[in-house]
C-alpha cells in the first residue's frame, strides 16, 4: 500500500498573508495509478460548494494555486477513475457555528454509496460534539 498526497505549491505572492518562498513541487500529472498498486488518498478536502469557493478565493489572493478545484461528485469520480481505491474526506469548521452546516459532507458519502462504496465520516468543532455519519 502506498499513501499519496496530491498537491501543487506555487511561489506565494509577495505581501500576502503567507509571504514565504515555498518551493515548487515538480510532480507531473499521471493518468492513473499503476495496475496492482493500492492507493489510499488520506488528504481529500470536502466542504459545501459555497465554503469551497470562499477557500479557493482566499488561496487565489493570499497563498498558492489550488491544482484540483472539484466539488463532492467530481472528487469521487476523479479519484475512482484514476484507480484510488479508498480515500478519507477531511471536513473541519473554520469558525464557530460551522460544524452543523458542514454535515453537508454527507454528500460525498452518498456519492460513494451510489458507486457501491460506503464511508464513515465525523464532523465537529471544539465547542460541539462530533457527529458520526454512516452512509451505505
């Protein structure tokens, strides 16, 4: 089993919130995972569309370019089409009061279930209990 993280860092813009010179990763795009290799992607972000759009705007203005701008259904299709056999959806609240709305992350679980996959997820924040979701 190999664990991979998909990411692509560009040099940060001068004067931005993250104003340090990050190295560029030279990781060419591949069409799929080689046959016989099991890949578990342990770094897949999942947020409701509006939250994703806000995060991407912030990164565009203050940090690095986001390589894959995909929403729930697209993430599932993208990973499965490339041979990623399992993945973990990372969902976390950025400010108080967001955890409940982030339970919309069930969408990615439903997308997996429609393809014969099941997923367990948890969403929470410091001030509220964690909610576990079982999707079949």
